[in-house]
C-alpha cells in the first residue's frame, strides 16, 4: 500500500472543559511581549527589583540546610507547610494567629486559586474593588463566578456600594487589597478599613484580604490589616515574593479554623505541598530577625525610586493634563491620561519611542469600564534605574504631546 492510500485517521477529539474556555492568557503577559523589545525602558512589569534579592544569604542557607537537614529538605512533606516557618509567619503578624491556621502556599497566587476552588461555585458572586488585581480575576475565572466590580476611590472600596451589592444578592466574599494596591498603588485609609469591617460583619460578608505589599511602606506603616480587626470573618493572604524573592514561589494564607481543612484538602490535590527545600531556606534566612534588617533597605530603595518618578512626572508632564497619584508604598503608581485619550492605543506609539507601561483597562472587572478605565495606566517605579526613569517619563510625555496634537 502506498502512503497516500492510507485511510486518514479521525482527528483526536479533545474537548475542552467549560472552565478552560474561561481561561485567558494574561493580557499583561501578552502586552509585556510587546514591551520586551531591546532598548525599551519598561515601567510595565510587576517584578520586584532583583538588586534587593538576598543572594548571599540564600547561598549560605543552602549550605546550612543541606548539611543539617538535607534528607528531610529533599523528601515529601506535610501539606500544611514546614512547622518552624508556619510559626515564624504566625509570630510576625500583628494579631493573634495560631500557627495551626497558617497554610504555606506556592506563592499567594496559589492562595487565590485555593480560595476560588473552596468558596466559589458557577454563578457565585464575588465582590471586587475597581480596578483590581488581574491575577486574582484569572484565578477566580475558571470557577465561573459572577464578578461584581464595586465602586472605589482613592481610599479604597466604597462602603455604601459594597453594602448595596451584598444586599442585592449575597456574595461568597469580597476580595480586597488594602495596602499599596496592584494596580493603583492606593492604600485603604484607617476610617475606610473600620467601615469595611463593620459593614462586612453586620452583613455577614466574608472578606479575602490580599497583602503582598504591606511591608513595603515608605514614611509610616499602613493601618492594621482587616484580618486583625475581624479574624473570624477574614481570610488573609501573604507572600515572601516582595520581601525576599518571587522565584521561591512561597506565600501563605491564614484561615479561620472552620475553613482551614477544606483549603488544606484543596492544597493537597493541587501540589501535595510547597517545596520543602525552599521553605527551609526561607526559615533559615529569616532566623535572627533578618527581615527587620533587610526590608528597610527595600523600602528606602523603592521610596527613592518613587520620588524620582514623581519628580520626572512633575517636570515632563506639565501642562499636558495628565494626573497621577502619590503611592505611600509598594511598587506601582497610577496615572490618568487627558480626557478622550486611550492608554491601550497609546502603548504601541510609546514603545516606538522607547517606553512601555501597562494600560489600566484590563484591571477593571467585567471588561473595560468606559472612558475612565481607558484613560488609566499603571507605572512600576522599582526596576528602572533613575536615568531610565527620567528618559522613560520624558519619552512618555513626548508620546502624549504628539498624540494630543495628532
Ligand atoms: N496578589 C497581588 C496583589 C499581587 O500583585 C501578586 C503578584 N503580582 C500576587 C498576589 C501573587 O504573588 P505571589 O504568588 O508571588 O506571592
């Protein structure tokens, strides 16, 4: 039989699950490809500054852990996480936490995934800030929730709108980022935190508090977390990514005792446990209060970087009708282009001039939210050098000026 005479095999019938249809490539990751052209100054990424990674400390910790505890470090381990690390996490939080409530996760991103699996059915309502962290929307989406964007201002989520949304139909939880929010860099005020907690408690609305940036404050620490005010009504997510290194892929969640067993079962099914070697390395590095010495150096660097970007914006954007905020910590600044301008359309022109940012629209739940969303953009101030900040903001201003004229 000649090759051409072979009957054609039927195409293999891979059928996608409904939840897979809901999965989308991160708009930001797609955009980042555009910005990765050589020579482009990028304010687009969400990466911490690699200059802050404590490489020497991890090198020493590797030696130590492998020598003292190498076989346990390389063995399968408990899904809850490495005991001494869970104890350190509990002791480091500003409210009374039993280490038994701490679940070590593979980044706080996994915490978001576990929360969605345990708390969300198809059609469940989730209340989110406007705008909110895109990675959370991605983690929630496969569970087919109804994501409801709640009005928010510079102080955080609007309490009246939150209450109205909850009264309209009960949500499984409200997902909140009180400190140096991604993408806006804003901080929820003391008064707003108190009101959010009071409203949530009164309405029986569970809160999921995501706090990867809380330690990165500049002048003064932020107000106490929501979880510290209402521990039984709040599931708290933390991360080692911004205070040590994201490549460790380690975070944690603190769950009310009633919820913990289900989260643990979801964790077991997802990956058995987070890497035991990495957990021991972090515990070793954190011994003797290392973070108390290390984190202030990150704060000082990021504050100087923020100041450089604010100065460049004041200098270059004068008279252009661009507005921006002044974040009190974290890695991001939020800006608004002149009325009628669209950040997504501006991006390719900016990249041609050698600068990149992230358009704000994808962060608005339920799709771009009108002209306000289209005008907004996120600028990371932590990875570019001071010289790049000056040159990049000047290039962005030139792009906006041209667009206004064209
Ligand atoms: N939450 C927020 C708000 C974030 O910005 C990030 C990182 N970009 C994460 C969670 C996930 O962080 P990780 O998994 O590295 O802990």
